[in-house]
C-alpha cells in the first residue's frame, strides 16, 4: 500500500507554494506529472485528462492549479480526488490565492468547509505555506524571521528582526528570499547595523530609511554615493527628493520644539505623535504612551469613535454622519513618521550632527535660534529643489545634489 | 571581403546557413554571447560558406564561389554580421544582385553584450571591428544600400559535421515531409523534458518508422524510399531517436533538395542535404524511457470493430461534443454506432447515431474527442476502420488509402459514463 499522500492541497503564499510543488515533482519524479490549469480547462476537460490512460503504465500525479471560486468547481474537485489510487495522485494548488485567511477568523467558511470535505480522504495532506502577515503585526512576523535565521544557524536580535520586517515588508516569500540571501553573508549574530546595510528595501518607506540613514551620517560623499546608487537601481528622482523634503520638514518640527525649550526625550515623543489620529488622544498630555496606543486603536473602529465623540466630547449624535462609501482610512491619515526607529534616527542626527557640532560656538539661546533658522532655510531650499525635480527633468540630478549638500552641511 | 551574389541564392543561403542564428533560441538570447549567437559568419574563398551556431543547433551552407553558381568573388575574406537584420534586408530586395563589402574600422570597439554579470576572458572578447556594406542593384540599375555591424570573435565554432558521425539512413525530402505532417499533430507543443514535443525515429524489422505521441495517443508512419539504413546503429541504441517536432518541421520547410541524410553523433543528429549541413541536439536516447516503443505498440493485438463513414462520424462527433468537448462514449452495436456525451456541467446528455458496416465486435469505449477529430484530419479515407486491442484499453485506425499511416488512441476513464458502460 502506497504511503504517498493524495489528495494534497497547497494553499498560502504563491511563491513558497510554487517551491513546494517544485520539490514534490523532484521527490516523486518516477511519477508522470500532468498539470491542469483550471482557468483554461472546463471541468469536463479536467475529468478527461485525469482519466486518460497512457501507453506505458505510468503512475501519474495530476496537478490542478488556479482554483476557481465556484461552488460547482469545489464540489467537482472534492468528488474527483476520491478516485485517488496507487497509480493516480492529485495535488490541488491554490496558485491564484483564492483561499485567503483573515488573521482573526482564519480561512473563510466556504473554503474551510471544502477543506473539511477533502479531509475525509484518508491520505489527505494540507500544505499551508502561510499567508502574508497583517500590516500592524510584529509579534508573529518577528518570530518568523527569527525562526528562519535559526534554520540557517544564525541568530538575529529582536530589534534587528523588527527593522528587517520594516524594510522587507510582511510578504512571506519576500522574507524567506531575503533571509536566504542574508544568511549567506551574515555573521553568526545579526544586529541592526547588518540588517540596515544589507537588506534590500522593498517599500518606499524602507528606501526612505536606508537613504535617510546615509544622509544622516552628515558625510557629503557618502550621501552622494547613496543617492546615485538608488537612482541607478531605478528609484525615481521624485521619490528621493520627496524623502529629503519629508526629512527636512520633520527636522523643522524638531528644531521648532527645541527652540521652545523642550528636552530631547519630549521632542522625540512629540514627533512620534505628529499626524496621528485622533489628535485628542495623541496630544493629551495626561495620558501615558501605552494608554494613547490603546485608546487610538479602539477609536479606529467607527462605532467606538461615535460613542467617544457623543459621550466623552458631548457632540450630539445627529451631528455625526458616517460616510460608509468614503475611504475613511485615507481621510484620517496625516503625515506620520512611518517607523518608530526613524524618529531615533532623526533625533540622533539632530543631537550629534547639529546640536553637538555647533554648541561650542553659541550661547544656548543663540544656538536654539540659529538651529531653527537653518532648519527653515533648509526646508525652503528643499521645497524649491523638489519643484525643479518635479517639473524640470533636465536639472533633476543637480537639484538632488543641492538638497543633499544642504542637508549634510551641518554648520549653523 | 567583397563579393556579388544573386538575391534569390543569397536568401536561401541565409535561411539555411543562418538557421541557428535566426532561431528563436538565438534571437531571444540575453547572454554576453548574444551578438555572436545572433550572427552569421560569411566566408568566401574557393567556396562561399555561411554558418551559425547556438548551444543546440549549428548550421552550415556552402557552395563553390563561381559565376556559374551566381557568386562573383572580388576579394576573399570573412565577416560575422547580425543574421536577422541581414536576412530582413535581403528579403526586401527582389530579382537583383547583392554586393557585400567589408569596411574595417580604425577604432575597433570591445562590446560586452547584454549581460554584464559575467565577464569574458580576454581570449573570448567580442569586438566590433567595422561594418559590412550591402548594396543591391536590379535591372533598372537602381537599388538600395545599407550597412551592418561586423564583429570579430576568435572562438567562433567551425563544426566538423563529418567527424565520427554514424550514418543512420537516407530518405526523400518529399516523402519525409509528408510523413512528418501526418504524425506531428499527435505531439505536444511543449514538453519540458523534450520527449513528447519530439517525433521518434525507430526501426522495426526492416522498416523505418516515424512516430509522434503525447502519451495518450500515437501516430505512426512507415517511411518510404529509405535507403542506406545502418542496421548496426539501430541495434546499438536501446530506444528510438527523438527530434524536436517544430524544429524538424522548420528544417523540412527549408529543404529543397531531393534527398536528406540523417546521421548520429553523441546525442546529436546531423542532417545533410545538398549544400546544407545541420547539427541538432536531441534527447539522450539512453536516458528517456517514457516514449512508447514500437515493440510495445506492435506487441498488442487488435481486432476489428467495424467501418464508419468519415463524413457521418465527423458530423456526429461535432454534434455530441457540443455537450462534452473532451470525452465521449462510443457504443458499437449491431449495425449502428451511438455516440453519447455526458457533461459535468449539468447540460442534458446528448447522443447521435451513425451506421456501421461490417461490424465484427460489439464494443463500448470512452475516447477523447480531440484524438478522434485529429484522426479525421489525417486520414483521407471515405470509411474509418475501428480496431480495439484485446485488453480493451486502446483503439487503432489504419488508413486503406495510405497503408503507411496507423493511429492509436488510449481509452479515457470517466465515471460519468459508468452507467452506460454497465459498470
């Protein structure tokens, strides 16, 4: 009696699933593999192809990919796979990611019922390659990164793996691919600096982080090299210019708080609260950071927000109108510093390169005034240069150089 | 290098000599070697030679450089130039003479190709050393002229097509082309193992057969006018020789001579015809074992079922396949054939009758619609003779118009027809 499983259902990340299919074909290469695309073939075709005899009595694996989200199709597959035998095996691969999983509720009921139906086959095996981690998740994604490095006999510290997630994103295939690449060149213990220097940024905010990290070194030549590296790797000049403008705007906010006499720790928490919704929570001095986090996440739910506005703020219910069709998330979103450690980065640039470099030349009050003046001039110059980058393609590079030069010139 | 050549001769020479460079394999190449793989080398001395190569194919066309042949030598030499561009330009000219003239550049330029990720050693650098001016002039004393880049590459392979090759057989081009067209429809368009997108050449008893299969059906053609069969070759190989079907069809389309000669050398087939020599990589004959062998096919015994009119069968098949385009049940009863189609999609079952002549066995079998419809295209007979194997797993068809053709199709297991099959 054959121990080879059938039917096998492969769900989850398409890239990782593809690898599972590849390895299965390699493992069972004495079988003849017949791939059927359910999008291009009718269920009659699938039935016929599965049932076709061959001249040589070869054992067959029928691989059905691109599942269709139709009741008839699900019922047909559930019935078809019952014909599994020692010579006929089935692999059902959800290559088009029809089966989705919600982090809270799991796989949707219709598909779960179908999976339960397949489970009735004695040799059924479910291969779940995992789904993308939710946007705000760190707990599971960080431990996933740690476990992947561990498989490669490497150790990554939790802060570094958090930065890794921020730079690479929460797509499982991207994470696996990046871990495999990094494991080849990484030391035994991976720290934050190694991740920053070697991870390939896959999102705009990650580019911001890496490019910003080079800018904040205050080293003109290093910053220019970094700028050219990103330009040559296909990052648009507009994105890089926007990054410098954003940084100069955040820097202006820091300098403005500094002028008001705030200490570095308070400035950091202020800029982290910048642009966050709802402002009545984030700018409430009587709440602790954890209270703010908890309240803000509660108030992201429409119903909670309505009761907060009516009960706590005293706004009559008939004054509140929820537009269900509008993109509420977009309306609520202000300009925030995308990742918390970027605030650290901004503060470290401010402290080390601006305050410490210039404090011996001025009295405290003069220093605060001059630093703010530099920040204003820097911001105005950067916005002017951004216009050039946007509307004058010929001098794009020159404008970017000009911005980098101004940013790395730390003298006030 | 300067020479003059008739346009119609040059176009044929480029098609044949530049066969490798003009292939999709070469034209889609993105490696450092791409400029060379996409080019032909044209050499002229006593002979005019045009040759090209890729990792899978190499081709060579040669002819005596004489005025009688339409080649007028002015200055001997050799150039490597892009095949596709040259072929496109030459094919636009008509009924004219074409002049090729090499113009050396004072500043040769090293080109690294499209892929800069791997470096070539100094010894294998590709250099752009000048250009080749191509000029045409017809009866009106007017024409066009163009210039193409000319490369230098020390490692350009000059294949020796005759060394150590083992002659296999010789046949007539026309007969072989016809045989190929009959069996090609049974092959897959693409198979990543390159087994079922190929045709097999195999000897059985004293005849050479060409066959195409997609695992579930097999079309076979007994080659006619075959000479110089090398029996010891066929005895030495454990299985048949496979050649990619699409490639072979392209080769046969360009063939113009009377005879074509097949030889074998280390998993490569050498095809020789008049002025054209080709070497094509084939599947390792000792590695694959999934292609149906003639021994297995001929060891099965078949019994007659009956004769069905081709036009009626074609009509009934297209009617019932409105319900199920994939598989239908053939129910041969006394004097009549009923074709049933049942679908999974919920459409009502469909059936059609057809008269059967000379019925010898009452049979019920589920067959693939496509296998039957392809058969109807290949066989020109007025009546189709059905045979069934003794184990009941396959059917056979033999044409009475052309007895060299035989076609085999395996049955389909479809539980939807179980009730009609009496299971």
